[in-house]
C-alpha cells in the first residue's frame, strides 16, 4: 500500500475512534496537485472537532507522518490538517454544509473506507 493510502487508513481509524460523522474520502489525484486524498469529517461541537484533530495528529505522528500545517484549530469550526499527500478537513456540521467541499471537489472520485483496508 502506498504512503498516501496508509496515511488515509490511519486518519480514518483515528476519526472513527473519536466518533467522527459522515466521513468521506475524495481521491483528487487526477484533478489537483494539492494532494492525493481529501478526508472530510464532521463533529458535533468544537470540543469534538478538536479531539478528532488531536487524535489524527497523534496517530499519524506515531506512524512517522508529521503535519505540515494546521489551520483553524482555535475556532474549531473548520480545521484543516495538511500532511502533503493527504489533507484532513474536520468541520462542525453547520460549517461543513456551508462550505460544501464535496460539491466543490465533485470532479474527484469519492471512495469508501473499505478501499483503504
């Protein structure tokens, strides 16, 4: 399994551990040079969004993958975690609906968690 897929698998497991909701993966390899995969997840409140982010960072860090940049942590409405090959977006539900990344990146291929087992 390539590094981006392995990172995605770890991030998905970490989000599930913290009860992330409506978790989606979009394969953007053919439509962008930003990353290979976008992972999008929702939390119910800012505390859960931060806990999800902290757990992703901890689990990927244990695997030797370090976040290049984290944006939005303090407000916790939309936290973006840039790992190079993957970008993790963790939203409060209302903000996710407002920004609608799935629509913006609809040219990418939506994948299932099972694709990363």
